[in-house]
């Protein structure tokens, strides 16, 4: 037995010198029967984080930092700037009068506004002034800068596909010549132009992301209410919406799927799991999510993560609204995505 072991080890050493390794020693760690993930179910409580975010505002300016963000790192993958294996998340602070200078990169970004009114993001020559609950997109390779002309701090959650782009070694980035891009279109132009199921007759899509880059919360919330009036809640998900690119019916972003769901007061969902690890942001209400033995209590502004293929239930206290995002579009395009409901 030992002889076999030393024979094999001696063989591994010799092939190792040629940059080779035996598959049979690692096969079942590579090709697992089900997802085996370092991602841990975790909640970040905003009331605990907020003082640190404001402290960061005294340590460094948005201009010097370029993006003043505190990264939310999954405890199963510290030091890797990952909240899930494919996604990055962070909380970005822009103080009154500040500018986060223009740049562009191949990574796609979403912003989900947590607090503050009146700061803006500019994308492709249009500024959008943001409010809590707004879902804002910065598509891949588009110039973007952020600024705050209001008199209060603004904090939003950044969700980016950074780990995915890193894995593909497809990161390109560059700073702009000017700190802020020229504004060439009036505010609200994109939403008017593309948000009413009417497109300019000869318009052709420039990219894969939605031409709408701010999905305002007031409108999304209205849609949830319309659903609630029309039909009962799904037992596993309550009333749940998918943000859509109106040009093609696909997800609003090519690499990140985004969702908004309403859980009525006291509602407990049936167990559900899917192969896309999901980041949730609590928009309204309070409750908890149970994942095996782990209970994640949450309230408005908190962020929590459910790992891939982890069966979970949501329990709303008062009525709750959850925004969420995951790599579902990528998995679906590759024919990988699975979900399972157990009554
Ligand atoms: O706002 O462009 O959280 O480039 C990380 C990288 C935000 C941004 C982040 C970024 C940005």
C-alpha cells in the first residue's frame, strides 16, 4: 500500500516537473455532484456599516479614491473582493459637492440606491438623478461619472461582474480626459425614449444592456402593486419581477440578472433553490431568511447573500420588498441554470 503511494508520489513529482498532474487525485473535487461553494450565507446590517461608510468619507475624497467604496466581502472568500464567486458588491459614498471622475471599463455595473436624494450618475451623455430604490445601469465600456449636487450624502450599492471578467481575463479600463463627461441629452431622455414601449423608428441597439439606465423605484413599486391586485403571490417568491431590456426582452444587463419582489406581511415562502448565488438588498420592511441552520435576520437597507443551490425560505415580518441580483443571465445562456421548488 505504502509502496503504491510512494510509487505514485514519485510519478506525480516527475510529471509535475513537466507541468502535468493526475486527474484522478482531483476529479471529484472538480466535477461535483452538486455545487460546492466557498460562498457563505451572510447578512450585512446597514446600521452597523453606515458609521464606517461615513468615516471613510472623512479619510479620503471621492476624487482621490476615484470610487470611494467599502467592498462587501463574502466571509468564505476574504481578500478576493467577491460577494459571490461571479459577483462583486460594495457600498459607494458620494458626499455633497463631490465628483467621482469619469472612466470606463469592460465590467458592467449596477447601482441600487440605499440612501440620499439628488446625486447623479452620468452615462453616455445623460445624467440621471437618483432616489432610494432606483436601479441604475452602467453598461460595459460606457463612460460614467458620479456627482452629488444635493446637500446630503448619497450611498448606493454597487454590483459588478468583476470576478467573472477577471476569470475570463477580459478586463480593460481607461480614465476619461475630462473629470466629468459632457451632458448631451436632457435628464430623463432614455426613460421617455425607451420606457413607454415606443422606440424611435430607426433605432438600433448599440450594446447588449438595456437602453433604459435608470429604472426608478416609483415605477417598479407600482408594477408590484398592480401584480398584487391582479393575482395571488407565488408560494416560493411572493410577487416577483424581473428587470427587462425592452429592446429584446432579455435581462436588463447581459451578465447580471436583477429582480424586485414583494412579500406581504407575515408571508413565509416555500423552500426554493437555484444555481445562481443571489445578493439581496432589503428595500422595505423586515424579516429573516433561513438557509439550513443559518438564520439571516434583515431589515431595510441590509444586504444578504444566498449561495448557489442552497435551499432557503423568506419570512416577512411587516410587508417587505427585496431587490436581488445574480449571474442568472450567464448561466441561462450557457444552459446551466437550474431551480427547484419543494412544497
Ligand atoms: O462606480 O465605476 O464599486 O469602477 C467598483 C469599480 C464602482 C464605478 C465600484 C468601479 C465602480
